[in-house]
C-alpha cells in the first residue's frame, strides 16, 4: 500500500497500470489531460507504449489496433473528443475488441466550458455511436473509486470483449483525496479468453457457451479477418439475415445475461425509505450530505449510488420504486438518467434536481427536493 | 494438382471466402492485389507475420480475400488502426491498403502524421481518382475538368500529388507505379515492405465503371492504355521539361532515405524511462 494524496485522473492512470494496461493513445483535452501525462511517464517504464495521436478519431483507432495485437489498451478524453471517438467506438463494439475509454465530462455542448463539471454525456455514452449496441459505462464517486472502477472497466472489457466507458466528471477527475493505493500485484486482473484450438478449427466469432468467443491476437498464428461489416462466425462479411440477427442477439445477450455482475451499486439506508435518492458520479457526494441532513430531520431517506450507469440498474430501481413514495434524481445536466428512472418508477413520483451551468449540485437543492410535498 | 493450385497466388488466398470478389470485371485493384502477393512471396514472409489493414471503399475490400491477419477498418482510419497494431506487435509486417478518397480525403490527417512519425508501416494507395463504391463522386485526386456524379459541370478542385505529399510529410520511402506496369509494381511493393519507417507505394489505377463511363474514356483496356502512354520512368522524366513532366505519371522510386523508424525511436524512450527509474531507485 502507498498512502498518497492523489488526483482522480492520476488514479485512473494508476488503475489502468494496475489492471495491466500497456498501451495508451490519446489527444490532449481538458479536463482529462493528466491521464495522458501520467501514462506517458509510467508506461515506458513497464515496457508499455504511449502515443499522442493526431486526433481522437485516430486515438480510438490506435487502441483498437493495439488491443487486436494483444495489449490491454485505453484512451482518455472529454466531451468534444468523445464525440469524435464515437465512430470507432462502434467499430470496437462490432469487432468485440476489449478497450477502455475514459471520458472526463465537461460542460457542453461544443467547446462549452472546458474546466467546468458536467454529467452531460450520459446519453452519449449509451447511444453516441450509431446502431443498436450494448455498452458498459462506469462512473466513480471518489478518487479511490476512480482507481477501482478503472480496474473493473479493464476486467469487464476483457471478459466480455467489449469497449467499456469510464464516465468521470470534472470534479472527480481533478479533485485530490487521500488514497491508500494497493500494490499492483494484489489487484485482481481478468485476461481475455484465449484460443485453445488449432488455427484450422478457430472461429473468431463463433458460438460459445458464454456468448463471448475466445480471442486470438494478431501474430499468434490464427490468421483471421476483422471487419466493421456484419460478419459470419468466421469473421467474413455477410448479408445473410440469419447471420446478422444471430450476431445482434449474441452481442446484446453477452451483456444482458451478466447484469448481476456488471451492475454495481451502493445502497445506503434503502430499507423502509420513503424517499430514495438515485445518484452517480460527483453528485453522490452532495446526495450523501443531503441524506444526512434529511435524516437529522427525521425523514426516511435512502441513497442508491449507481457505479454502473449503463446498463441501467432498472430491476433494482423498479424494486425500490414499489416501496417508496418518491425518487429524487440529482444530475449535473437537464435530466438524462432521470429518463431511465422515470421509465421504471411505476407509481412513485420522480423529482429531478438539475443544474447544468458547470457548478456542482448543492446538498441544499437535493434536501429541498426530499422535503418538498 | 490443378492448374489453379499451381498458381503462385493460390496459397495466399482464402478459399473459405466465397469468390468472386466485389470488383467490376476489368478493375485494376486485382492487379495491385496480385502484385502485393507476388511481393510477399518474393520476400518469403511467413503469412502469420503479415497483417493487412484497410479502410473503406473498393480498395478496402482487398484484405478479406487474402490469407493473412486482416483488418477491414473504418473509412480513412486504417493508418491509425495500423499504428496501434504495429506498436503492439512490432514483429508483424503491417501493410495498409487504401484508396485515394480513403487515404487522402477523410484519412488525410492520418496520412500526414503516419508519414511524419515515420511509423513503421507500408502504405499502398490505389489511386483511381474517383469514389468508385459510392458510384463516381470526385475525389481529392480527380483531375481538373473531368466530370463526376458530384461534379456534373467538371471538377474545379486541383488534385493532390500523393507521392509528393508523403515526401513533404517525411516518409522514408515513396514510390509510384501503375497497374499497367505490374512487374515493376511487384518490385516497388517488395522494396517498400523491406524499408524501415513509413513507406508508400502509389499504384495508379483507373475506374472504367464510373470515371471512365461518365467522361467517355473508353473500356478498361482503353484506360489501361492511357496509363501506359501517359507514364514515364523517373529517369526519362528528368530529361523532360517541367511543363511536359507535369502531364505525365512519373514512375519509380521518388524517395528513399535512411531515417530511424518510430519503433526504434520509441525503444529509446523505453530505455530512457527505465534508466531514469533505476537511477532514482539507486
């Protein structure tokens, strides 16, 4: 263990190294740049590679290329860069290539306010790339959790052969907290499922028990084809409806059947709560304080923190909604995840608490929503 | 053994992939594919150690037919994907296959920077001066005054000189061949693959289906003849006036310099980082 005062972005970089990341490609952008700076210094010490690409499109492409070459890979960016990455994020989904994309959210749209906090990219993380696709997005609430969830993001990406988005906000990215960083050898790492059949038997996109096909790295002697076109089990382009349908079903199923493992939440006093606050990212910190104040005033309030934003914890929220009167959803946007909560809230009333001017949501705002009649 | 199996290209093709290919009868892209296979065969490279990376378009479809590690990526981004792959697997010979629109319009930025970094990749640009797959829109290499489906009154944008652009950006090796001069093309590609750093081969081709039909340039054979008659070797070009040379396709090795490739330079970064870490620890 190393006790340190660490910044959120630095914790992401260290978490990546602990998870076994050995390739980073990125383009400088506030407020995520520290992730690149730390990794440019640290990766070569471990024999890993860092490259500053010409833009975010190229960065996303390079990490996919490196992952297909066998290295755990990541990039980091913020809103404008995340928009540029959407094209090749879809390629990673289509080719089932493990990789991690950190988006330290800043206020948008467009150039917006680069140093201000926001949670405005929640829906972009879900639906930013075109077409129907599953996605995993994780959102830490503290510096230690930025480390942990970065490791988790790599582990999920390798296990399920999918891109994973790490959705930070500027607050978590730039704040400093005390952190007892674990020794890297004590961090649990998941490696992609390798191939154990001879090359002539290998079907890179074939059926498998887990719906996640084993992955051969280029250069390992399994010569196969990777394409962004719909493909058959051999990886070759197909226009056959049955093969396209099978692909879509399998790739969505590999996430859906593992929701119990993928959806990470933290529950605080949900039992018997009449009001439940559902929050994520830095907003959880304001929510914690608001809940504490509300309890002092004898309100029965619970807090559900969503560490996994996508897939949305719909079963858990629906269950809570059956037993509480109202759900408060504070977000540093004009109401994005609230749409999901409202979808499953049933008869409970959903109160949105929104702020989209770059400031954090004050606990008082959440308290008022808890107490409002 | 059948005649087909005796063909030198046979072992490099994917027989599980259903032929025929997507290209029109008479297309020049297949000639470039043949040249690439002959170059790899001549160099006796292990198929496991070769990766072919392409973008989108008619040319982008080339890798799927060949039995190597093959990757068909997004439009214009092939060089960026290839950069990541090469850095992860330096042992691989990574060959990037692009069309003119792919490499120079949507992928222009990646093209400049791969050349500037002297990234250890071989790029082959099949230049047919048109967007063929989408049906004949003008590209960054369409000659002035030719018509295209999106230039019905004639193209007014000057074309990019592909090889000269790569030279300006810093490529270690730049060559130009044509699909008429297939044997020469084999040799140029083989030279490029052996080169440290960024190497480019521009393969001048044609599209009789779109550009040719719209501009009444004749059949595939006629367009092939035009390429033959309009091209000169580098040594012949040097004896020509500047004005005469401008109208010609100049074939040959346009640049060949020794410059450390990116991988060798990044190995120095790794060495420095490790040395600094050791001195701090000491």
